[in-house]
């Protein structure tokens, strides 16, 4: 297996496992706490915050463990990864998140695909996705450019876990997972009609995050 193919497979599998965690824990939360939305969100956030560092540690030395098109785009824009890698990473991430959502549906005895009807897009959630994604990019690349890459897994898990609560959108911050969540009519789902707005906000947030990284950390330091 070529090195590039190995990286692409890692991005696919990591993205699939991430989506399975997000969607699966959302389904479990609905069933465990059917009358308490706050507790459902806590359960969903806790599972994601715990799983993210593990998944990043599993794949960071293979593909960089992006699992997120915005992270891949910024990685190439900053010059840390070739654009040809990003061009194949993004389809793998999207396909992986779809596969992970389908897997989660099946594990909980639901239909493989059940399109979400959960409308999430509004002015507040659009702004929240910009903030969530810009913050995620800043966390990752500030640490990478200051010689603290070893703490990225824990920092990303902590940031996303917190952002579930401090953003109105519950911090999707990832176009691939946004697409994957469309495939599950569950707590973590998002209606297709809301997904394009979320993705637009995430790309905008990624651009802002990139500019902040270049402003605050113009040179790599160790």
C-alpha cells in the first residue's frame, strides 16, 4: 500500500469512527434520557470530547488526523501539507462521515439511512459555526506552530467538548461531519436544508482562523 493511500484510508476510517461516535452517542442519549435535552447534550458532548483525542492519537502520525476538510485546507494553505493530499483527503473525510453515520444507525437498530428533519440554521447558529470553526483552527495551528503538537489531541477534545455548550450550534465545526449527520434522524442530525448554511459558515470560520494563525504566529517557533 502506498504511503498516500495509507493516509487516505486513515482519514476515511478516522472520519467514520468520529461520525459513529457523534451520531451513536446522540442516539444513545435520546434513549437514555428521553425527557432531558440538556442531559442528552451533555452525554453527546462527553462522548465526543473523550473519543476525539483517542482518534487523533491513533492516526496523527499517519495522516495528521484531520477528519475535517477545513483543517486539511488550512494545513495546505499554511504550507504544512501538499494540496494534492488535501484533494484526496476531503472526499475520504466526507465518505467516512457518511459511513460512520450509517454504521451508528445500524448499531442502534435504525434504518441505515434516515434523513434528518432537524432544522438548525438561523442567524445565531450561522455565527456560532463561524466562531466554533475559527476557534478550532486557531487551537490546532497555534499549538502546531509553537512546538506543542503533542497536546493537540487533548486540546481539541477539550475545545470541542466545551464548544458543544458555548455555541448556539453545538459546534459542528466540520463540513464532513455536517454532511454525515444529514443521514441520521436523531439527536445529532441536521436537515439537508440547514447543512449548506452550516458548511458556508464553517468555511468562513476556517478562513478567519487561518488569518488569526498567520497574524499571531507568523513564524514557526519551538
